[in-house]
C-alpha cells in the first residue's frame, strides 16, 4: 500500500518504520511549511502533524480523494466540519485521539467503570494525563475521549482543565520530559480510591494502530472510528 505521511516528527518517523516493516511504501512525507504537496499518488494518508495544520491536511486528502487516518489532537473544534466535508466529497476518514489497542480497550473499561460508579454515592471522579514537554495541546485528546466516556455514562456534564466541581470532571495535565503518555482515571471517596491507569512505554503502539487503521481504511468511503477498525 502507498502511504503519505502528513507530519514527519516523532510519530511520523515511528509510523514510517512500522509501515515499512509491514510491507508498505512511503510515497510522500510532508513536514513544516510544505503546503503545496500532491497527495493523490497515495492509497491512504496518515496525518500526525500539529493542531494548526490538521484541518488543511485533512481537506487536501478529501480534495484528492485519498482516505485519511487522522491522529493529530487539539483541532476538534473543527471535527464536525471535517465530517461534513468528508460526506460531501464521499471521502474516507478516521479520527482517533489514540490509536493504540491498549488505550482503545482502556476506553471501553473506562465506560464500563463509569456506568458501575454512576449510582454509587460518595465518589468523585477526576483524571490525570502526563505527556512529554513538547506536547502542544492540553488536555490530551485521549483525556478528552475518556472524559466523554464518563459523561455518557454518569451525571457529569462537562470536563475542566485543572478545575472541577460536582458536575464537571477535573483533568490535570502534567508535562514531564520524554513521557510518551500516561492516563489515570480516579474515583475518590473519603475511605478509598479506585483507579484505572494506562501507561504507554513508547510510541510503537500508537503507530501500529495507525498503520492498521490505514490498512483497514484503504478503498473505503465514510466516517469511521477505531471501534470500527478493531471491532470493539
Ligand atoms: N492519535 C494518537 O494515537 C496519537 C496522537 N498524537 C498526536 O499527533 C501529533 C503529532 O505528534 P508528534 O509526532 O509527537 O509531534 P512532533 O512535534 O514530533 O511532530 C509533528 C510534526 O509536524 C510537523 N508540521 C508542522 N507543520 C506542519 C504542516 N503544516 N504539515 C505537516 N506537518 C507539519 C512539525 O514540524 P516542526 O517541528 O518543524 O514544526 C513536526 O515535525 C500531535 O497532535 C499528538 O498529540 C501523538 C501520538 C499518538
Ligand atoms: O502528543 C502525544 O504525544 C500524544 N498525544 C495523544 C493525545 O493527545 O492523547 C495520544 C498519546 O497520548 C500521545
């Protein structure tokens, strides 16, 4: 399969390695200030760039009729606009805040735990995410997905960074050199804590998931999620 890499930083380079190991060819690498590229030669594009570039890169893929796997976080105010554009152009689109199999299982555990905790009195839910110091967005996309999973299944109606009250989920974002990504959801009462935690040891899980998503998306049109790819 011919893959275009939109964004060639830490993730772009890890994805390249795994894609080549799985027999794919990288036909295009796009990095900073490279806005006049031609993606049409690719079977699938994979965007892991920066929040300010994601919308333009995804739009270019729809215009060139190339399905796109979007991993960049921090641009989700424009998600519905990209879904509409995808439908108008009959494109193929997957966005996931986190492509790793482990985190996608963790998302499901999080929703089940939220459902169990919802009727139980005396517990307050909060979240912590820890990432490397180069990360541009906070809270992480993964933390937002976890918060949405809790909101769907409890009486919490929003999340807040570094703040929270009875109705909201407090998310704390920490930046520590080199940390690939750690997410902890804690239900705290006066007598105990219940915690679930996912720790990424490196970026390979994210990258493998993105390549598997690209293999799955090739030749498809529509808007999909990692639940579709993994059959969860
Ligand atoms: N969904 C998931 O599973 C995961 C998502 N991510 C997300 O992926 C994104 C990238 O992460 P990471 O690789 O660690 O970040 P990096 O900063 O290492 O890489 C981003 C790259 O994009 C480049 N870039 C800047 N402008 C553009 C542009 N217009 N078009 C294409 N590329 C551009 C940057 O260049 P320069 O440095 O020169 O500005 C940089 O090389 C982040 O949003 C991160 O949150 C990360 C891991 C997993
Ligand atoms: O920027 C990162 O590194 C990561 N970003 C994603 C996010 O915002 O959730 C996924 C992963 O945690 C690594």
